[in-house]
């Protein structure tokens, strides 16, 4: 009886702490889209002009799912990963704060109330970018390859949806590492701006 009550108490505590952490459930991604893959490949480019327009929750959820979401019930992702290692993390920073993408639950885990976009504002066109994705991972080469697959998926999504995107390496990685409070064994690999160009 006591054991049973203990289990109930523990699950209540776990559920409460999950809620207290303030995870934000993302809407279901649009896994169909309207354009063909070949159209997206043909339209892909780096955009360096943005307008000041927010990205809605469904679109953001779809972008994150394309980057690193689960596409099979067995837990594998939209990108291939060496030895099936999940050594990539995707963060998103926007006006209302900074979050880590939790692919398992397709949700955002808040990591900071701060909008870290100013840290990426090293080129003029960044001023109106609504969302910056930050790819972090282990020091293994493979993590960089995984980031490349993820940013290509996002670039293709943007191209297919009349959005703009650009991969960005020109920012202070140490400052971002510190702002994300990453452990020493994790590194900031690359970032990607996503938004609207018209
Ligand atoms: C790893 C990587 C880092 C990049 N870093 C930057 C950057 O910091 N700033 C920028 O404006 N573009 C950056 N780019 C975008 C390139 O400038 C762009 O891909 C290249 O000029 C070719 O243009 P396209 O993507 O339109 O074909 C980067 C691209 C890659 C793949």
C-alpha cells in the first residue's frame, strides 16, 4: 500500500516538475506540404533580405521537425545519424526567449528568457530575422555532418514555402556557448536564420 502511494506521489512530483519547467508543446508539423522536393531543391538559396514578420507556431514546429524531428515510431529522425547517435541538439532563439527542441515530445524546452538574436546580428540583414536556429553537438566530426543535414532540410522547407533562410557561421561561438550554458564537451556548430523575405 505504502509502495503504491509512493509511486503515485513520485509520478505526481515528476508531472508537476515537467509542468513547472514550462515546456511548450508544438502543433503537429505539416508533413505533406504543397510543393515537390524537386521544386524545393531548385528554389533553395541563401536569403540575405528579410522583413519583420513572425513565424507562426505550426510553421516553426514544421521547421524544427524537418531539422531533427522523429519520422518513425522507432525513434529515428528526419536526418541520418552516424551509428544512430543522437549527438545533435537544436536550439531556437526568438523574440520571447530561447528554447531547446525536444524531438521526442515535439516541444520546446525553455532555456533562457533572453532573446539571443543580438549575438547573431553580425550582418546587416539579420536585424529583421524572426528566428535563429542554433545547432550544437559533440566534438566529433559526425555532429557537424548531422548539423549539415538538418540545415539542408530547413533550407529546403524554406525554399518550398516562400520563406528565406541562410546558414551562418559568422558569430561569436564562445558567447553563444556561454549564453546557452552548454557543458564544455558540447560545442556550438553552426546557426541558421529563418524568416520571410517578402
Ligand atoms: C557552413 C556555412 C556557413 C555560412 N556562413 C555564412 C555567414 O556567416 N553569413 C552569410 O551571410 N552567409 C553564410 N553562409 C551562406 C553562404 O554565403 C552561401 O551558401 C553561399 O554564398 C552560396 O549561396 P547560396 O546558398 O545562395 O547558393 C554560410 C554557408 C555555409 C554552408
